[in-house]
C-alpha cells in the first residue's frame, strides 16, 4: 500500500534535514548514508559523483573548514509514489568568517528519492543549481 502524501512529505523532509545537518557538521559518513547505494549528486563546479564510494571521497574533500550552514527552505514534493518521490528546495549557504556570517551561495536542489526497505527516504539523485 502506498504511503499517504503526508508521510511521503515528512520522510522527504527528514532525509533533507539529516543530509543538511550531517553536511554542516562534517559527518561525511552520515551524509553518504542519506543516499541509496547507487545514489548520485551533481553540483556545479564540483562534478557528478555516483555510488557510496565516490560520494564518500567527494564529501570528505568538501568537509567544512569553517562553521557553515545550509538553510534549505521551500521544499515542495512535486511527485510521489510508494517507492519514489521528487522534490525541489531552495538553499542558502552561509559561511562564518572573521566578521560574522555571510551568504556565499543561493540556489536550488532538485531531488529524486527512493523509499528504502526500512521505510526511510534516501537520495537517488541530488542536483544543485546556483542562482
């Protein structure tokens, strides 16, 4: 039986939050755990990386060197089913420097997520675009 839309939306938002907090905390293995084993990410200027091994190497290179926050807002689940969902979210990337926090990047995520056997949602493909 397919999950009701509220369950899908909450699962997608939980995956996005888990990814974002792990990314900003520098917990590379936890970031990769939010992806399907064959999952991929595509980030302008940083390339496309597919599969846990490639994702682990990429995210290890991108580990924070200064305090950072990705503010992910306006998440809209555009299509969903029992096993797959598509979502679009806006993102603002903040970096703390000597003089305080500054906006570094504004963009949008385009996500395809798959529902895992344990009921959690994981990224099958995450594509970023920057404004």
